[in-house]
C-alpha cells in the first residue's frame, strides 16, 4: 500500500507550503485594514481561486481519480496543469492518496480519516487535526504503482507531474505579474502576490482540507455509504460542489455531486460546458434510480 517514505527534504517542503500561506492569512487581517487591498486584488484572487479550485475538483478529483468523464488530450493536460497550480502536490500523488481514501474510507488504511483515534472528544479533536492537515506531515507515501498505474503509464501526465515545482512558482508569480501590469506599479505586484497568490492558495487549501475533515464529521447523510461522509452545505460554493461529500461517496464516479434539488455544484456545470463544447464525452451524470436505491430511510 505504501511506497517507502518521503525524504526529510520533501517532508520539510510539505510543512513549508502548508504553513506559510496560513501565516499569510493571519497577517492579512491587519494589512487589509484600510489599505493594501484593491478591487484588482479581489478580482485576481477570485479568478485564481476558482480556476485552481476547478483544476482540483473537475481535474484531479472527478476526472483523474474517478473517471467521471473522458477528456480530449488537450483538456486532459490542461486539467493536470491547472490542478497542480492549487499547490496540493503533484497530480499522481494526489490521485493515489485520494483513491486510497475511497478504498479504505474511515477505516485503517485511509490516509486522512478523522475517525481513527476513537470517538471521545479528545480523540475527535485529534482526528479533526489529522484529517484536516496533520496527515500530510507524516512521512507515509501512497504507492502510485498500486493506486495510479494509469497515470504513471501516460508520458504527458508524468511530465506535468515533474513540472510541479515550476507550476508552483507560476501560480504565485502570475498574480504578481498581472497585478503589476494592471496597476503599472510594484505595489500592485506585491499586493497581487499576497492576495491572489498566498492568501488565495491558503483559502483553497483549507476548503479542500475541510472536505476531508468537516465533510467526514458534520452534516447530512441522505445516502447509504460505508463511511462517515456527509453533505455540508455551507461550503458548497467555495468547494466548487465538493462538500456534497456523502452523495459523492455513495456514487464516486458521478460527474455531479450536488444531486439534490438546489444543491449548487459549479464543477458539474463546468463539466456540462466541456461536454457541450465536445471536449468531454461519456460523462457519467447521476442516475436518479441509482440514488433512489441508495437513499437512507428516514429513522
Ligand atoms: Zn471522503
Ligand atoms: Zn472522491
């Protein structure tokens, strides 16, 4: 199941990239007070937030991990590259971890279950921390040969996987470049880097990690799943539809996670647009009769 250990240096980088954007958010509050935040920064931050969020949700998650649709080659490569710009690790490792999560959801072997330490308040606090970000600080490495052989066999994808350091630099410096060019100032470059680079990465990190922590602890469970996954509506928009997590565990290969009435799922809408454009085919839209069978009977 595992493929050796991360090197000390790799482990250091994971900690660095998980913690530095978080410190930026803490510093953001006083900085925003009256100055240092403009509409340009907000626009850039929102643009990069949803672009990279969709790279992860549509690309890394629904497409690469679960095969919810078939993509043409250009879209396949673009999704791998844009997802990498969320700074959540290279695509192959991300997919391997997430497939392992589904294979062992909330049991021994799940890389990030909040339920591995018991159900007392102290055990759940420890579980929350572990599921949210603590799991990344361990040195276990999911074996990609077992969990992502399809991606290892694709030369384009292994190339994007190796370009991860460069894409990390790009995701931080592009907002700075755009901020500088739009405002024609070094100050605009700096605030662009700060808000649309660091703060945006940190916010998306915590929203993604909340799907692993909160969405396995709190929320509604309308469908039968073998684990503790739950639908947590407050994160529907920020998570681009991924917080309908109980529905996702009930039907993992589905292209839409927000299967109920009025459940906003931006990722599903984007897949729908790709399908209309002819870039995505064989989209696995949820089948109502399947969900009718999975529905939990009211107690
Ligand atoms: Zn899950
Ligand atoms: Zn999944």
